[in-house]
C-alpha cells in the first residue's frame, strides 16, 4: 500500500502541475476539460502512476499479496471492505479518471493486461485453496482483475457494473462463509466439512445463489456484468481475441473453484466429528442479510438485460453523464454495425455460458462423481500442484529479493554502520573527547601556589612574545 500511495501521489502532483496548479486543478471537471491539453508522454506517465496506486489498493499484480492475508479479519469485515468498498477503490479511480486514460493507449493496454493476467493468476491459485475464506479472497482478486480488464478496453460502465454486482454476490459469499464457520464451531478448512446441505439449508441455498452469480450462470447478476466485460474485450479496439480468450478461461476456472467450494462444503459425506461438532443453522440476524443479498445476486443485473435483445442498458444510461466520452465502448466498439455487433455479442455470450457450465461439470465430476480424482491428479502432477499450493511462491520470492535484503541492509548498514558507528560514534566520541579533555585540564587545578605562579609567568611570556611579533609584522 505504501508503494501504491507513492505512485498515486506522484501521479497527482504531476497532474496538478500540468493542469496549472490552481485550487481546482484536480477536480474531475477541470480534468475532463483540459486532459487533452496534456502532452501524450506526460499523460502516459500520469496514468501509469495513478494505476500504481489503483494496483496497490485493488490488489493487482504485483501488489496483491496483502489481500489474502487480510482474510484473517472478521468475516463481516471481509464482506464489507473486501467485496464492496475498499478494494474496489482502485477500479473507481481508473474509471472516474477515464478521460486521461483514454488519452494514453499505453496506459489502457497496461490496465487491460494487468487486469486480465491478475484475473487468471488468482483464479488458478483459488483452485487448490482449502480455507473457505482464502478461496473467496483469491476470487476477489480475480474479479477485480475483470473490472480492470473492462476499464482497460474502454468499457468503463461495464467495469462499474461488475463492481456493483460483485458487491452483491461476493458480500453474500463472505457472509455465507461466516455462517458456515459459525455452524462448524470456527472450522475453516473445507476438507473437514461436507454434508452440511441439509443441516444449514438457509446458508446452503443462499451461498449457492452467490456461486451461480459469480460463475456467470444465465439469469444471475454476475452473468450480465461478466458478459458485458467479455463482449467488450473482444470487440473493443483496446482489447482483442487474446485477452478475451484469457477472460473466458478465467470464467471457466472461476466456475470450477466456486462449485468445488460448494461440493466440498455442503455435499458428500461429513468429514468432521459429528459427536464433537454440533452443526446448527445461524440465527435470524445472520440469515436475513444472506437472503437480502441472495435476492440482489439474482435480480441485480437485470437492468442490463434489455440490451441483449436490442434494448437499452439502463445501468449504462445511468452512468452516461460520466462516461459519455467513451463512445459506448461496451457496445459495438470501434463503430461496428449495431446488428452485426449484437449478433457477435450473442455468440460470445454462448461461449461464456458454455465455459461456466464446463467448470460446473468438471467440479461435479471431480468432487461428487469421482471424489478420488483430485488426489490422483495431485500425485500425477506434483510440480504444477506444488506451484499452485505454494501460490507461485511469490511471497517467498518477495522475501528473498526484497524483504530479507532490506532487513539485512537495515540491520548491518543503516543500524550498525550508520546509526551505531556513524551517528552514535560521532556523538559518543565527542562526549568522550570532552570528558577526557576536561579530565586532563582539571589536573592543572592543583591548588599549588608555586605552580600557579609558574603558569602566570608562562602566560605573560607567551602574551609578550605575541605582542612583539605583531609589532614587528
């Protein structure tokens, strides 16, 4: 976050300077009016620096490692700040500053590429997580990547739309995970769950709704926003087939690991001590928010549905006063014929649905139909499995390349050499010199009259010699 803050502040300072340095230079009104006057190279630097801040805040590569660790906090806190508010601030900044980003093709490509690769990177890690909250944590990073992908291809309204729908279903999933943990007496390891479907039905059905939404199953909120992002990625001049293909693969993996969570947690035989663990449904004050969020996860995306049949996207119209300058990038990008674009969007939508269903079927096959399959795969593909379980060893890489060298530098150079030997040495050395000098000077105060008289004579001779030397000169 400090790295992100540094980049964000530098971007603000540079933007402030190039817009005249007035009291309103950083208002969005001024930015929109004068963004085009900023030289292209300068605009690229400004947007990339702002994006560094967004990367740190919204946990994108390479500044994402803090978010999974933050899952140690209380589940309601995770549901609020990690699903709906704090971590989406970076997406909001990029979308709200779209005028400057559209001025720099390099920045747009950077936002799209970072978002896209973060999405699939985190999704692959989520496949092998066993902590129910860690699965959702990496899912959050992946979904944030989708939002940045949308912003990077110019579909800013689609990115904000997914931000909203994600708040519904991810808030639901986190709170439902908290309900599961509550029912299990604090247990978070999905390998020690199973068979909870009938024991906590309200939690099960609401969490299933959230899973269907995030997987992009038709009719649920996530389907509409994810389809808008993927379609815009394929058709936008800032996107292309490569980024779209990675987005589709991410959608498949997302469906897989989310239904893996459902099947491991709620289906199959219980894998916990039923005598020691008294599974029970959560109280009404915990279940009621689940029901509300489940309803929003079901109907929250339908305001964009008419666009699939040639109608109006009401959410895009709502944001039109802000994103009008994007030229409707989320629809018929590049000036394509509307009818052709609509037909292509329907084809892309079918591909996305098929990917989600493949992920669902693969999870069902591996964890319900053939539950021994995951273990066999882990044994046969040891290196890929260890790589995913180790989270690509990014934490270890950071520790080896950054943390330990900085600690060594701080301890041996800054502390022991500079602080102790340099600063403390100089201060303590001056004190020692003063103490020794005073100790030696004190010896002249012997109390002996004959010694004092001798020193007076010596002083008089020296003073007289000095006066004679000055007179001769």
